[in-house]
C-alpha cells in the first residue's frame, strides 16, 4: 500500500465546503484498463478541474502519469488486486484488496466522495454494496442509467442492481430517481413514470399495480406521471422511469440490441448498391454523430444510488472519453450532495402513509453482506486477527485522512465517526 | 343472427381431413375495420385459397363483398356488437354477442378452426379465454410474436397474455413455443432460450432462476439453449425466447419504440443537409424495404396459444395486407394441428419430473372465467334462463354445424362432444 503523488490535501486554509473531496477512480476495471482509464481521469483533471485519486497498481499508474506529463500531480493509492471482468458478486468476498474495495474504503474514510469504475457491473455492485453499505432508510440500491432521448435525457432505474423488488421498493426507486434527476437534469420536480404494460392504472403485474397505488397516493414529494410502456422509454415524455432491476435490465439491453441491429441493417442497406454507397458517403458525418449519440458506449454506464457514497459504473468497453464523462458526473453528483438529497427524498416517502417498510425489509444480498460484516467484526473481537475465514480488511492507506474533519458532504454521518479499520 | 353467403360447407363428398375448417375473421376489430379487414380476408381467399367466414355486421360485410365482386362466395355470420379498441377485459363479460365472442362460438361448435382479429389485444385475449377456455393441461395461455430477425425469425412468448407467471408456467411456455416453432419455422427441435439478465445459470430473478433449473433438467422434449438477454432478441441465436407476459410485453414495446426512434432519427440525419438529401434519394428503395421489415405493422400481431382453438391477434393498425398474412398464418397453424401439438408437448413436460404443477395451478383470471362458467351452468340449471346475472350465451348461428363430425383437427376433444349452447 503506497500513497504517491499529491495526496488528497487537507482543506485547512480554505472553507471546507469549497473544495469537494476527490473522485476515486478504479484504474483496474474495464476492457481498456489501465491506459484509457488513466488517460480519461487525467483529462478530467486537466480540462474540467475534477479532483481525482487513482486506485490501482501504483508503478503502472506512475508510468502512465509520466507519459501524460502529470507525474506527482495526481494522487495514487495502491491496490494489489483487480476484479476480472468475468467475475461476479463472489469476487467481492474473495478479493478484499481489490481496487474497487480500496476505493470504497477511501469513501468510508472520508478521503473520496465517489467511485468511478469500468469494472464488471456485478463485481462493482457487489463490492460497493458490501463495503459502502446501503444508506439509512433505503431498502435496496438501484442503478440509474441515462437514456439518449431528446431534447432531454430520460433516467431509467433500476437497470439491474435489485431484482425481485417489492412495490415499496419501487416507490423508493422513484425517490432515488427524483433526487438524481434534480441534480443531473436540473429539474425541480422531475416527472416519474412507472414502467408497465399499459397506460391504465390497472395494467401490470401484482408489484406494479400496487406500486401504482402507492405512487398515486401522493404526499411523498414525487411527481408521479402514471404508467409508461416500453415504447415510451425513448420518447422523452417523463424525466424518470422506475422499474425493478430485472425488467429494467431486459429493457435496456433490448434497446441496445435493437439500436445495434438497426444500425447494422441500415449500414447494409446503405452500401448494398452503387448509388446507395454514394448516398452513404454524403451522409457520413451526420450518421456518425447520430450513431454516437445512440451508442451505449457513449451514453452507457450507470450510477449506483442508495449506498453511503456514489458509485459511477462506466461501460466495460469505455475509452478515455467515457471515463472523463464518468469522472465529471461523479464530481457533479458529489457537489450536488446526492446522498443527502436521497436521504431527504426517501425520508419524505417514509413520513407519508407508507412508513412501515423500512423495518425488516432488506434484500437478501444486502442481508448477507450485513451479516457477514457483523460476523467479521465479531470474529475479529472474539478470535483475534488470525482467524482464517475472516476476509482481510483493505489495509489502511499510508497517509492520514485529512478530510475526515471536513463536512459530511457526500458521505453518510455514521461512517465518519467509524474508527480506522484494523490492520 | 343471420348466416349469409356460402356457409361453411359439409365435408361430405370428400375425405374429412382434406379441407380444413374455415378461419373466423372478426371484421369489427381494428383501426381500419371493417373495410381493410374484409379486403384482407378476401385476398386470403382469392390469392391463397384460405377458407374464411366473416363475422360482423352482415349488411356492411355484404356491401364490401359486393364491392370486391365476391358477393355470395364468402360465408358471413352476423354479430350485433363489437369490442371497442379501448375496451379491455371486462368487455368480454359485457358483450357476449361481440363479433369475437361469436367467432369463438364458431370454433367451439366446430364450424371454424381459428380466429383472426385486429381488435384490442386485451379484449381479444379476455374474450377468447372466457369463451374457448384453456386447453387441457395448460396452466396459462401465452401470446407468441415473431421478431424480425434474420435469416430466420425468432419467436418470443409471452408477449402479454399472462403476467405473474410461475417457473412451471415458463416451462409450459417453452412447450407452447416449441410446438409453434415446429409449424411456423419447420424446425424439428427448435432451440429455446430463457429471457433473463445474464448468460450464467444463476442470473435472473427468483422465477427465472427456478425456471432455468426446471428447463435444464431435460427429459421434456424441449431443446433448452440456456439464458438469453435483451440484446439477444434480435440476434436470431435461438428459435424461441420464453419469458413472462410482463417482461415480454415491456421488451417487445421497447424494441418497437427503439426501431421507430432509430428510423425517425435516421430520417432526420439523412435529410438535414443538401448532400445528405441527395444521398437519401439514392438509398430510398433499400431503406423503405428495411423499414418495412422492421416495422411492427408488418411483422406485428401475435398468436394466442394454449386455448381450445387458435387465435391470431393482428396489430390494431393492420391494413388489408396484414390481415391477409394473419389469415394465412391461422390457416397454416390449423393445418399443422397446433392445438394437438401443444397437447403433446405439454404432455411431455407433464410426464417429466415436474408432473405436479397441473393440479390446482391456474391463474386467477382463468379461474374466474372457469368459476363464472360453472356458475353460469349451475345458474341455468337451478334458476332457469331468466337469471339477470347470467351473461347470455352467444346465440347459435342459423346453420347447423356440419363439420362437427369431422376429425378434431384443431379443436380439443372435450369441446366436440359438448352439446350446443342453450339459446
């Protein structure tokens, strides 16, 4: 564990609120890691003034920073391991020193405000759920993605973090989406649609029918616009579309597959004859622009909402530019105090007539993570550090955590008072 | 109630198996009813030798047939009422003399083999479930749609008939889809994928995880190809994709909306500048062909499988050509004895190790329909025909049902021995 370059600086000589905490960038996740990841992060620093801390193999990061001529200007936190792209949820247990786990640890310690990773979604979600934990009052986290609608993007959640969601969970997703849209789209009261199979209230499955009742009950600060259907996803009619992680993931991938197929068919049609090929040349630039706008590699990725810290999951195939965007987004969400906004929004749904659901309603994965964590602590207390079953905690980075005295900002209050992890 | 024109003829002077029963065409459903519906049916008769019987307002149908110069050549069965496009499931109770109800009655009487309607999907599904009933052993019906994949179409089911499906229901959908694909695609052992959110067996929600276990258990005549994801829907990798009616409907509408958006964006990009407009002209024909292939109005509509009779639901916006295709499809399925094939396929899943599910496992809508039907019969027996709550049976068409002595063909055995409905 080495801290290199410029460490996250103490905010001593200026008001603590002025400078947000840096974004922890996982340099080891993604198809083009670490080169493109580091290049994207450097660009975020250079061109957009985003503060970042790079997490990963320190020597390699060092070389890349040298190459970009910014050696010593961007802090590095070393991480031994990386989650492979093929690795799923279990890796979060097997690799407690993965770059993502270390990045989460930085957030918990108050040394970073958010995490950016292009690692496998399953691995990022599982690790950050395990390490950051769900924020108070939130039953289950959700991945929000931004759909390429015009003139204004539509936010779809959940894109796959939580399947088998209860109606009350969908109401909470509406609260998460509202908080997110307020920051991302700058809309005071974003309209929220419920994804189902017909516009009328009675349409849908058991879960969406009940969620419709709860959402249309009002009094929870959500601007509910009623049911929306699959073909409304790209129409831009609502700001936020709420669904469970199973349906949302199927819909999102269907959309991506359809866009790919449509473009490939169109390319075929446009180059099938000599006149068509001439035509294609004449349209080349416009179509490339369009393709880019609709390409998941450009708009792709998502934000995991509902944990004690914001996690931006970039597309696995992300090149530098996508990483720059992801860093900017993470910065914007941290500056907009997304975690606190979510707390307020979810609180508003809780104080309405559906106040009962926060008790005892946690999904099994989060439960397992919680239990494991409690077991971990018990383990340590009872049997000392030698217990072989105990997954080791990420070791503490070399520098002290100067920002721990800064205002909570994007961090949840309970985490701030936690003692440093045992080494 | 009038029977006009050439009635469905007795099959007396030729072997009963040679001439399949006619297709009952609902002339009153759809945005362009009855003109385009009748025109499409006439074309099916003229150009493809499909036998049809037209159900609807007899005088109007008569005029249309005059106009097409085929007066007296196509049988007509009068129906007083039509389901409005906006009407849902309840209409099936309120309108027992709707054209769809009468068409179902023709099937039950053995005077038609299948129904074609461009009416509202909810209305068609509810009415035909109520009137035709689920075929023996089938827990819940499913709508199969054909996706415009190349080189061979992919069949997706359920596209919206049954939401909240149990894992065993998904296995049955696999059986329905297998039977359908055998006839439609001419594949002996069609490959079946399960729509979920990851290729690995453990991915999905509770229902799909269990369905994966059941399907990969084998020994039920289904060629299970594992999980597929949203972006596989248009890749043509499997012949059949199985999902519940909620997810399937969302995916299908997402696909339709995405195709529409992509084409509209492309049109915009192609005509945005003078050179691009020239290019667009050069490509016009190819792109129109492509658009047509991907347009839901062309490939749209679906087949309701699992009832005692085949129901082809054409797209509400269907023009004549789509109705002609729907009639051809209904004819092909009837000739392929789809109901019997489904019985065999479902029987094969039943005799496997998952034999328990046919007992007591019916969805609530089918239950309600069954109970109502039993109540109806009890009612009639106990209190005579004057009970005001009893929905009146569709009145018996004027002609006798000569095909009732023909082999079961597309009908389920129990229906054949049923006495004619009370008038």
